[in-house]
C-alpha cells in the first residue's frame, strides 16, 4: 500500500492514546506522560475503559466517545482487544495507528499465533485504508511537532535527521544519545514487527519530507525487497542514508549444491543490496552515532580531502593513520597556503598537513591556521584537534574556532581529546553547530561517512558504456532445462551446463562425451594431448570430491588408466551414483591465467544475486568474493570485481600482463541476462573461469534448476526490475516504421544530444525554464530509472535516431502517475506526440495506475490541444500559476 494515509503519521492534527494510564512503571503511563509533556499543539485524547481523568484531562471509556476522530492513534491495550479497536478507529475516520502492544503468542507456537493475530489486524484495517505501524514497537515521535507518542526518552529535540529502527532498544538509545549530544530528530520511527508499514513505505515517506535531511536506519530484516530497493534508491539520490544491519553473523545459508549458494551468506547479500541502493553501511552503534554527529550538523565537505589541524603532533599522526586506514585522502597544501601560515605560525610548526601548530597554541593561533586552510581550495574539510595542556584553555580554543571566519567557509569537525575540560570544549562546538568527537577514530569515521555518501552518489550517476549485445539462444536453454526437469533432475550435467553458457556467448572449453574408457582414449586422440577426463553422472555434483577428475593426461594409456581408476573410486565413495559416461576436454594451457568463480544464486529476500571472486577448488576456503544485485551493466560489473582481492592479480604484476577485466564483466552481464530470461535456473557456478590478457574461458560449470511457481512477471524474483526487453516494439505510423523501446542508462549521450537539438522555446516548454546544457546529473537521473516505478519510452527513427521521449513516473502506491512528453523540434507536426502519449497511457493502465496527471505551461497550446484530444481535463488551480494541471482517468484507455 506504500505511503497512502501516512501523512496522518507524519503530521497529525490530533492524537488519541488508547490504554492511557497513570499506573507507575506501565507502558501506558510512560506513553501518556511523553505525549502530554511533549508540547504537541494539536488535540490529545485519552482512552481507557476505566474512564476518569489523567493530568486534569478527561479519559474516555471508548473510541466512540471521542468528540471527533483522531488522525493518529497510539494503542497500548492487551493484544486480544486490538482488532476490534482497529475496526472502531477505521469506522470513525482515523487513518493511522501505532500499535505498541506485542502479539498474544507465547511458547513454542508463538510465531504462528502472532502471525494469525497480525493478519486479524490487517483484515480490520483494510476496509478503511487505516495504516498500522508496529505492532510490538516503542512508538513514534516527531520532535519538531512536539509529538512523542512513545515510551522512549522524554526530552527530544527537533532536527533534520530521521531515525528508523526495527529494534525499539536501538531507537531509544539513538534518541537518548541525541538528547545528550544536542542532536535533533525530525522523526523517530519504531518499526516493530512491520505487519503493515515497512521500511519501503517509511523511506518513500521520508523522501518527500522537507524537514528530513538525512536518515539513520537499524535493520534486522527486509520485507518486499523490490519495494525497499526502489524506495532506498530514490531516497539515497537526494539524502544521505546510513544503515546498520543487525544479525550479520546469524547462521549462514544452508549447504547448497553450488559454491555460489554456500558463499553468498545473508549479511553479504544485504551489503550488496545496500551498496546498490547507495546507502552508507556501518558496522556498529558507535559508527551509527558518529554518522549522526556529522549528519546532524549538516556538514557538507567541499571535497574528499581532509586537513588536520592540531596542537599535538602525535594526535595528528594517529588521525592521519586512521584516515588512511579508512580509505581517506589527506589534503596537499598549496605552497601559497604554507607561505601564508609561515607568517603567522611559530617556527616549529609542521609546514605540512597534518598542520601541527605545537602544544602552546592558543585560540588566536588556531583561528589564524583555520582561516589559512579555508583559503586553500584543495582542502575539503578541516579536522580541528585539541589536546588539553596547562598552557592554554580548551574552551577558549573552541570559542576561537567557532568565531573564526574560516569556519564559515570550510566545514569543520572537532576532536577535543580528554575528560572534563575537553568535554567543555566539545560543548562549545556542539552549541555552535560544529560536530565534535572525543577520539580521533570517531572523528575520522564521521568524516568518512560523508565521503562514502559522496562516492555513492557518484557511483549512482556513472553512465555505463553500451551493454554488449548478448548473443543468446534462450529457446535452446529452456529446452535443456525442461529436459532435465522432465527427468526429475535438479542439476544439469557438465556438458548441458556448458551448452547453456555457450548459448549466451560465454566462452567454454570444447567438450566430448563418451561412454567408456575406450571412447575416452579415442576422443583424446582426436582432441590432442594433453587432455582432462571427468566423470559424467547426474548424481554427482562436486566431481573432485569423489576423485572424478583427472588432469594433464599425455597418452591413450594414461586416459585408459585414469578412467578405470576414477570409476573404481566413484564406486567406493559414491556407490549409489549412476555413471552416465565421461567427459574429455583439452587441457587449457594459459599459465598466466587467474582462476575466478562466477555464479548466480537465489537469496530468500533479494532474489537472484551474482557472485564473482577467487575460484578453484578452494574457493570457499579463500572466501574472496563480491556480490552484486542484477541486472548488471559494465559499471556495476566493474564495481563488483574491484571489491575482490583477486582483482589485484587481474590488474597485472611483475611480468604478468593485465587480464581482460572487461571480458570478465561481460560474462557477469551475460549471466545476469541468463537468469532473467530463464527463471528455472536457481543456482549457477562457473568455476574456474580462467582470465588473462587473451580473454576468458569457462573450464567447468554447474547449474541447479527448479520448477517455477506461476507468476505474473518474467523477472518478478528480482529485487531490481531488469530492463524490460519485452516492451520493445516496432510500430507502423503514417507509412513509416518506428521503434519504441524503454530508455537505458547508456542512452545518456543520445539524450543530451537530443536536448541540444531542441529549440530554446521547446526546452522551456519541457523543463519550465531555460536550459543551456543538460547536465550529466540531470541526464543520469532521466536515463538511470527504476523500471518498477518509472518508465520512459524512446521513439526512434531507423532504430537509432531519437525523435521523441514519453515518460511516466508513478507514485509509490501506483494510484497516480505523472507524464512528460518531448518531441524533437524538427519532427513536430507528424503525430509523434500523440503516438507516444497513447503508448504511455496504455502502459500505465497495464501497471494498474488509476489516473495520470501532467503539468503544462499555459502558453503550450500544442500540448494542451493534444491532452484535450486524448481526454485529459483541466483541474482548477490557483490563479496566476504558470502551469495548468491536467488529469485523466485510465479506466477508459
């Protein structure tokens, strides 16, 4: 249901507390106290079946006794009473309820009991579109509104950070830390059991919230992965999101038939998902607090290069080491900066970064040094460190930093090391809006969280080169897979697996299948020595584990001996396995090649994942891997590969030439396409994939298949909807053949060139203002779209000349979408606009969108006439507005 009716949570005009109490130590009393003491300006109603008064306020016995329906309800009553309360609230007109109470279940069957109870809550809420937060949570707070409907800390401060946590204890800790540090919050949301409102809903809500500048998240588990990924990617493009995943070392994935399946643990998949969404990941509550410190003070570094200003050389060296450990960069001071500082600093100052202004540095010296660093454009931010001495006052130094003009030019992070006196200095910095830490590690990590966010933004906006055309024979692959399933086999034989890879253009080693030792010897002669011989059995998954592989065989006799020996071993180790024959292959002599493993597996939460890492028989022991969520492009494949240790070998060393890393990435892209096209593939390994300067070749492959459950969409299993190739179409229009297809990330150059060809007037009509040149950032946003929520169709002449773009962007609840339309200035008057807009409307209806809206400048008569022709009506708006709002129901499309 997404964000519908969640405005009643974000900005309620009235609140009712059901289960309000004065009984000391009760949840009802704690929530009631916080609610009444928070300063909320709206109406607050209290309900308890006993009636009476609390703090001079009337306590109503029933929801039906309220003088008016409340926008938001907070429920703390016993579990069995809550379904009826939800019904009563919905009937009265309440739109959102925070259910603090836990479910009624206990003992061994608690899970099933609570699941049935949560379903009862949803059944009660659904007819009224009432949204439920929780149950089993500590509540909700919007400190800026004076609303604290929780049993967390009482003295909350309004701010620009939203904190969202699945654990009430973690949220309470964040809130209490914020009180101590003077950090304010826009929202504090306890997710609880997420019966209805989940992380995806909340992130969509926060993306629209103007009061929220950054988001802190504590996550234990994700539901509805596609919705979460869409919401997270959308939010992370505009606001920093810092996430801590709980349960990283829970039991790993169960043993599977592939290396990929066993190597892709839950924590690694979550990390891959967060990285793909552009979230900044932290590993502990301390890091989460550190991130809140910098985010809470709206620090925005000018660049990623840090200058360290200190009165202690050792402290500066420690901070530098930590910065390097975290992958940071120390700013190199300009000669002009050093010359200016020379005039103001004592003779013993360091003349380099870290800027050690020696132990007797007072506030005036700190301010002068900070001003000098602020004038150096190579300095992105300044870490100002102070170690208390008997010669100067830490508080006086802090005040000087706050008052220095340079503090208004370059972002400053404070690190006042020590106890009470240092704390007093930190308080001065906090009060002035400068983040301040007590250790160099925390300060450096706080800065690096901002750097990681900047890097994530750049990664999200990188334009990939054109994805290589995948030469695929999907029908052949499906026939192989269906043949195995018909024989009730879940694992393809090695020859079958290689035929699948070859069908998608992945280089494989030539393979012959034989029945016996004599056949193997004859095949070896045809192939040429040396050869490899492997057992072929539908019952054996890992051939090396049963002695079913023989390498470097140099003669017919060696082949005969090897086949007899491995047959004997298999009959002993796997005596129930059927031997279907043997596989004979040439030995691949690529002495400088690196062994990789590439694979795909299915995660229970995020669906298909792609793995790349160090391959060979010890792949799981070495455990050098990176995961990526498909679909992939060359940029995403390169990013995953660069996160492995084996990538250092691929880049070349000593006498080893660099391997063809692009070829590795291309195999990853082809695997991504394969598992999107053939949903029956559950797990896949290529191990090893040899990679060297001459390219790649797959020596062995293993594919696990399963019957697909019926579903409405080809790639519904994917957390990120793949490029919808099924939407590509050819159309006949007024005697000419045109092509319509969805936009791709690699279309950015074409889109920017298209915009340059538009007249200034047409540009103004489309973008509601002048646009001399479409920036990379805007072009990336328009081409790197979320196909689940947004669609842009390109209209192409001759398959490559762009003549128009039709776009549709849906709200998270898919009730409404907004359209935009552009036709090349020199192609107008040919009916392209109507063709595109009709296509967009038909697509919207197939996605279940109820109505489409658009905003058109009043002087754009062509667009207004087209909209009227297609059944749009004008919606009255405020007079004097430059645009007209158009709206159309899709029921009649």
